[in-house]
C-alpha cells in the first residue's frame, strides 16, 4: 500500500496526482483514499484523469482475450532452459 506523508494534511495537486495510479489499482490506504476523494471533489483535472482512466480500464477489460499461440509452451520451455 502507498504510504502517506501526513494523513492529516490536505493533498496538494502534485501529491494527489501521485496517488491516482495507486487508487486506480486499489492500492491505497483508507486514509489516503479519503484524502484523495476530498481533493478530487475540488479538482476538475484530477477528477477528469480518474474518470478517463477508469473508463479506459473498463473498455480494455471488455476486450476478448486472444488465444495463446499454438507453440507458446514450447517457446516458454526453450526460453527457460536457455
């Protein structure tokens, strides 16, 4: 989990920006998530970044998973013993 320098101070834009990636992959401590949520309420740029990335991740998750190459096992074994 991402550590917080000071859980009682409000986030400035730069600190909030550093927490967004961790938030998007559900890797924030509870107090960091609360501080980020409070910041995002008043920061259109951070709200837009979170919203856009969330939509992108949802779209990527909806794509079909391609089947593995027929020779994948052989290539893995060859790479492992090389």
